[in-house]
C-alpha cells in the first residue's frame, strides 16, 4: 500500500533495466508496493491483460488501473504522488522538456549502442557497438553538465527524472564492464558521468532495489553461451 488508500502493484522481471527504473522511482518516492516477479517465458494473465499491446514489463497497477512503459510509469508516479519523497520532474516547463528529451535519448541511443555489443555476430559489429557506446557517453557527459548546473545529479542537488531513467541501466553498466571489459563511464573520458555513477551507487534508495551484479553477469554469460551454441 502506498498510503492514503492507494494500492500499488508492480509487475516486473528482476534483470529488466526498465522494471528497475520503476522500482527506483517508487523507492526515491518512498512508496510501498506489492511486487510481482514475471516469468517472461510464461507470462501471467495479469500481465497480458494489463499490457495487451506490448505484453512487456514493467506494468504499474494503481488501484486496479494499469500504467505501461517505464518512462510513462516514472512520470505518472511523480505526478500522482507530488508530495512523496523527491520531486523527479522539474517544475519549469522548459527544464521538464529538456529532461524528457534526454530520457528519450538514453533509451534510443544507449540501448541501441549496447545491442551490437551484446549480440554482434562479428568482431566488427561488436567494435562498432563499443564505438557508439563511448559516443553516447560523451553526449551524456554534456547533458549532465547542462542539466546539473554543477550539482551532483541531472536533477540538481537530488536525483531527478533523467537520473532515474539512466539509473535503470546502472546495474547493467557494471555487468557489461565485468563481462566485456567495457568501462563505459570512464573517468578519463567522461569524468562527470564517472562521478555521477559513484554517487548513484551509494544512494540508499537505489541500493534497496538494485539487482545483484554477479547474477546479471551469470545471466549474460549464459546468454552468450546459448548464442554461440546456436551458431554451431
């Protein structure tokens, strides 16, 4: 229960960066909720009926009404519970638009760069993914400088919307470094992002919901082995 008669239920999957994003928003807001772990190979009727279009996690169910897509969920939580925890979306309309722009950029470009790193069939494809990943990190370095105005987070003194959106990928940033040796937020190339990552890792509200990095590493190694086996 979120308090005040509000019932919140989150449908997710432990390794999903998008489900983590919703968990982070709920945690930073200090909201309690029921969590339902989904088996994506055998999706529940609740998931299929709650998100009939995409049939994906996360889905937030608030007093029986489903909200789908992680960025939509984060914005919804901030709008419906404005007095809980930290305020995620900026009050100024232009700042809010800028935050939404960078959130969209993260989902499109960072995830797009990771796919060839994870699934590239040739060394050339993987190398191109690494190149794209560093290019995205450099762009985000500039975004952090612009949005933070010299403060610790994209949201300023406290975490904001872009912090939560990028924060959903933090566990995988660490797992990718361990599996592929790819340090995406390199202090030598992107010092602001590297410092941001360290600060984000230390947030208690983040630690409470962050998946185990070792478990993510094992999951990705298993996926890599399965992909290799499929080739032969």
